[in-house]
């Protein structure tokens, strides 16, 4: 029961962190539309948080089509996929664990 609770809590924590980072990406993308002051502390924090992810995406593909940069969209879709896959996988493992089951019993 303790391992099950731990895995469920871990899955929920991953989900919250991924959702928070998605919102950071969205806010960062929206702020670029208004030409923010680069010396603003909030803009600097957003840039520090999003620049590594932007660099990774831009290293593999050129997501700029005309005047539109699709990097935030690619990152958000990737994070959503990870959120669904990782969280549901952890939940499935957690719900598969019962008090009277053992891993060895399933294979023999």
C-alpha cells in the first residue's frame, strides 16, 4: 500500500510540474508578442527557464515558418505527450500493485 501511494504521489507531482512548465512556455510565448524589456526580472526568469528547451528543439529542427516560431507549440505537444504517457504509466503500475501480490508471482 505504501509503494502504491508513493507511485500515485509521484505521478501527480510529475503531472503538476509538467503542467507548470507548459504554462511557463505559454506565458513566455505570449510575452514575446509585446517586445518586453529584456532587463525586466520576470522576463529574465522566463528566458532562463525556457531557453534550454528552445535550444534543444531548434538543434534538431528549424521550427520557424515565415514569421511564426513554432518552438513553443512543439515543446507543449511533447510535454503533453510525456504527461499522458508518464503519469498514466505510473498510475497503471500503482493500481496494479496490491497488498497480496508479488512481482515474481506474475511470471511463474
